[in-house]
């Protein structure tokens, strides 16, 4: 069973540029969540995709957007990069079942984004 | 809103010492509670969980009990090892569409031989 994978591992961009981060979910999972982890902080929820639609969003501006594909992999896009966007971006996949009280999330290793 | 407060770090212990990392929470509804661990250069790994009041989660010698009356979920281990050195995050998830995780700020644990 393949776990959650993310690419690239590291990325350096300049202010104003755009970036796309990629995530492959664990086999059998249908939901992908993205989190931003600033240095020395806990992860913050950006949004979640379920069956190719956004299924919840945290307190992030519209320049953070995403996609989920039919194979349940996902992309996170960030436009007009700002210095404060420098962080570790974590993807987590899970199997969403409406009847369960929670769905365990499995995290990838993250993409380290540096904005100069 | 939902929030998690963890004890300030970093924490430095000698091998075989007793560990407690405090965690309290505020939540709307009845949350599920989690402890995640992050080793250097890696993503988050679920350490243990509890989904209802008085449940005790346990794994690899770590334990935490869901205390609704004190809104707490403190992490404990009776005898830490050098390999336990990592950052520990307390988190919660409430019922709802996304059931996203809300994390504390993390506690850095260093265990010295």
C-alpha cells in the first residue's frame, strides 16, 4: 500500500509568482485536505476536497485554490505569492464515510515552500 | 470557535524519565482528540486518538485520556527514550462536513541519553 506522496519536496519562488503543489492520496482514500505549517507552529487547515469538490475551507484568501482529480490526487495553487506564504504545506488523505464520527487523516511528508 | 492549547516547550528530559505534555481544548460540539508526532524532516504521524469522553488512547507506551470535565487530553509516557525526540501536536476534530483538524502549536521534546 502506497502512502501519501507530495511533490516537489522543496521549492523556492519570488514574491508575486504562482506555485502549484501536488499530492497523491493513499490507495482507497477519497478525500484530500491541505494544511499550512509555518515555522514553529501547528498546521492550519486550508481546505478539503471530496469527490472533486471543495468540502470546507479555513481562513485563507481566494488566492489559495485547489483541485481534486478523478483518481483523488490533488493540487494546491497559490497565486501572487507573499513572503508570509513561506511554510511547509502538508497534504492529508482520508476515507470519508458519512456514517462515521471521524475520518483518520494520513499525512504526506510535505512541500517546503520558500518565498523570497 | 475551536482551539487547542498546548504546554509551552521545549521540553528536555533524560532517558527513562516520565513525560507529561499538557493539552486543553475549546470546541463546539463533541470533538475527537488526537496526538500527532512529527520527526525531523517528516510529515505528521498519528500517535493516538480518543473519540469520546473517558476514552483512553494508547500507542508505543504513550497514553492520553479524554477528560470532558476539564477539557483536557494530556499526553503521558512512563519512560521516554532518545528515539521519542520529536515535536508533538495535540489536535481536535469536530463532526461536520470537513472534520478538519485543529492543531495546537506543538511541543518540542528532546530526550538525552
